[in-house]
C-alpha cells in the first residue's frame, strides 16, 4: 500500500484526499482507503532500458479493499503501465513514432488544471503534451472524476481531449490485433474471467467491437477476487470501438483500430470512459446494468 507523505491543496477533512507519494506521483484516498496514484513525473525501473521510462498514467489503481489491480513494468510486456493510453502507430506528417513502445515520442506532464477532493468525490484534471524532441505535437487534457465507493463498486470517469498541434496526425492500432488507445494492464493473478455483453468468453478476442468489457481475477498478492471493467461512452468516435482482450491480464481499447484515422492540425479529438471497479465476481447482467447507469448519467449531464 502507498501512503501519502504530505497533503496537497484542494483536499478536505473526511471523504477524499490527495497526498504526495513522492516527487513523481500523486495519490488519492477515500478516508483511509487508497484509490489510485497518478504518475505525473518520469518513472524508471532499474535494469530496464531508458527509452521505456514513462509518465502520465495511473498506477497503482486499487480495488475496494486495498488490493492492487494494476501492474507496471510486467516482465512479459515491460512497456505496459497500469491504466494508460497510447498507440503503436503515431504519424506526424510522414514521420512515424510509437507511443505504445515509447519510441521517438513521449507524453509529458505540464500542469494541474484542477485538483479537488470532497466528501462527494474527487476531480483531477491534468494538461500533458505529446513531444517529439522539444516539439509539442499534441496537447492532451485528462479529466478524472472519482466517485465514492457505493456498496461493492466504485466508478472512475476518465475524459480525454487531444488537440493536434503539428499535423496531420494519424493514429492506428496494431495490425491484426487493433490495440491502441485506453489500456488497463492488470496485476498478476489466477482464475481470470473476461466478460463482454454476450457473457463470459474462454478465448482471447482481437478486433472485436464492444461497448464494454470486464476482467476479474483472484489476485496473487492478496488472495482476493475482484475486477474492473472499461465502459465506453456512446458518443465515442466510431462507437462501439474495437478491442483486444487477453486473459493474461489486459483490456485494450482499439480505437481507431486496424484502420488508420487522420486528423488535421488544430483538430480536437474527445473520448470518455468509465472504469468500474467491483468486489468479487460479477455477471454479464450486473455489468450491463452498471453500463446502462453510466449512460443515463451521461445523458443527464449534457
């Protein structure tokens, strides 16, 4: 478990609170329960190639009982990093970069837009940039709205805005797999189940169009069963997007998927999601109801 070393502005007594974990990471708690850590500074791992240093992602993401749901620098995919968003094919004009494998382009924290914690929830809003050398090619804003735990579940809403600073910008997922976009890499565990609207699946799925998917497992570190789903807002580009789902422990959005999408300089891309964290195993029907509730909340908030 990660504990804060100092409070930061924008927190209240009781309810949620932010705290500085260290010079690179900001933690969020609800009362004494850890919720997540946002890594705004550059994170390195001894013995790992320097080009795999990363920033601007969430890890750890915690379950309701303090279990760590995410992994960082896993030995099978060292570039995976908790809850992150990246593409294997990023083209700026004719130049090709790989934000997924962190080759030639990087995400960099720039400033806090909003940092507010109350009894009713927490909001963290961040401005980042995608950089090629010293050149900022994409302006990125990330907005987290963390809801209080309710019964056996918690909702974490995530909204992205990407504005092309140097274009045209072309994004594309991995060939034959589609991954590229919001990704949730899970911590080690067993008894893994992946559930989609059609029910539990036994095989991995590439290039599959879905509005949501869930992964649940028995966590190696705590011997607890819990999981998390990614819900996609109905106003998402090309809804429902493609996915890559792997039982080793990853849910990968695949937007725009295997077909490239190009955006002009000055164009803005928007995408919204909910990370729905739950205690224990859940049925497809329960997930469907939670997703419908998310859609109703989006409709009311317009």
